[in-house]
C-alpha cells in the first residue's frame, strides 16, 4: 500500500546533480556563510521584494534577533497568538519581555485587528503576526497601520509562508522584519535554516552583527560590539536553498491545486469544513486546514483509520496551544479555558498531505478516502 506523508522534502535528480557539482566549490572555499549564502540572500530578497535578507541557522534565531532589535525592558509586552510554535513566544521571553497571548480568528487561524486592539495596553511594545499554515490574515495591512499609528513594532512570523502575499505584497515585507523557516518539513528547505528579511538598513546591519556573535562589521580586527551568539549557516545549506528557491513558484502553484481539490471534495461532507483563503490573499499552503464539525468524530480515530486503511497520514499543529505549554503555565499561571476560541478550533483541525510528491490524482484519492472514513465513523 502506498503511503502518503503530510510533509516531505523534495529534490529532483537534476537538483541533486547540481548540488553535488557545486559542493566541490564549497569544499575548496568557505565552508560557512560564504558566496553561496550571499547569492541565496540576494535572490530571496528579490523574490519577495525587500531590500535585505539575512540567512541564519533557523527561524528561531531570526525571531530572536528581530525582537532584540527593539531592546525590550522588563514588563514590556508583545502580543503573540496562542496558535503558534514555541519559538514565537520564546523570542520575546528570551529577550526579557512579556508575552501577551491572543486568540486567533477561527476562520483564518490568524490574528485579527480587533484582537490586537483588545490585547494592547500602555505596556505593549509590539506584535508578532504569525501567517499560520501559509495563510495570511485579511487584517494584516490594517494591523500594520495600527502598529505604525501606535508606535509598535511588527514582526512577521513567516515560517510557513514563503511566497504568500496579500494584495500583491509578499509576507516578510510588511512588518519591520519577516522571519522564515527552511526546516525539512517546510515549503522550501535547507535542512535547518531561516531567513530574516527587512527594508531597514539599520535593522539589517544590527541583525547581521548579531549573526556574527555581535561582531563589528566595520572594524578590520575581531571586535565585538554586542553580546550575542552565532547564527551562522553552513555554506552547503545555501546550495540547498538556491536549488529549492528556484522551484518556489511552481511548487506553490502545485500546493494551491492540491488545496483546490481538497476544498472541492470535502465540501460534499457536512461533518467537516475547510479554511477559506481570503480573496486578497495568495496562500503558500504549508498546510491545508480541515475542521471537524461533528463532535462524534474523534480526530485520533480518524487519523488511525486513514493510516491503517489507506496509507494516508494526517497531523495537526500545534498542541498544546502556546499558553498551555508547561514553560508558560509555570511562568504566567495560565490554564485551560483561558483562550476558549483558539483551544476549541485547535482541538478540531487536521492537516492532509501537502507536498510536492502528492499528485493531483493522489489528492483526489486522499480527499475521497477522508469522506469514506467520515461516513464510517459516524455510522
């Protein structure tokens, strides 16, 4: 029986040959943060339409460096949605700030302008806007306007969303910084790795210095102006990035075709519904989101049945929500029920396979199989 993985890195034979041909240049030159890194940064910046891109060892580092640019003091607050990876919150707390948790809109799984306004206090210094699953909040540009008017920084967590856009503007160019992930499960991958993007020369220069452990970029001798740690990347990782970036647009198109099939077929069921992409948004579809509406259907049972009977893997992200992670329960005394909207929707959603090796024929089979199992489970 064929097995369908939710996420899978992909390199064609042609891509592998190109990477192998160029590895020799790396081995005879700079092994870390060299010319291939610079080329990858320049091409990534050009692709999304920003002035500067900085290749770092992961998205967590990009987030942490981004927050450090704004010099948080004790009790400074940063609004972060509870539907996100731990790194979005830790970027704040590791820089001495306080996370202010926020609900997500169940129609988009992202922050709304109304929620940002509700969570803003006189201690608020910024917002981390997460483009969950590759989708973009329809309020994104209004959130930026609100942040500008209230002197708040805006950091985009674009880990799931390279190539996504709203009204033609790419994510990663909207806030003060954008932070992308190239982990092995992401839309494009360098194995490990991330990218910090910005249109600010000041932010770029400071961030680049931090990547180099706080080293002065202008002094010819080894002088360190700031205290930080290394965020450097193996040069081979940049080769992978260049190869993957060259396919980004075709792979995004393929992901959207798969999503269209899932949406169409699953619309036949009254037991689930799919998350719609706003009309002014282009979705990168790191994940496709389906919501279970029938309370009699157990997500774990659905997952086991799809795997055992059809070879189809599904998963969900993230559980528990950010505010219920043990580190934050201890830090802030948070409890289940504090964010009921997000907790409810997060407990009912799942992701179908979404990656390059899933053909359109596969997508039809996967969606039809979901309908079959749903009918069986409610019988």
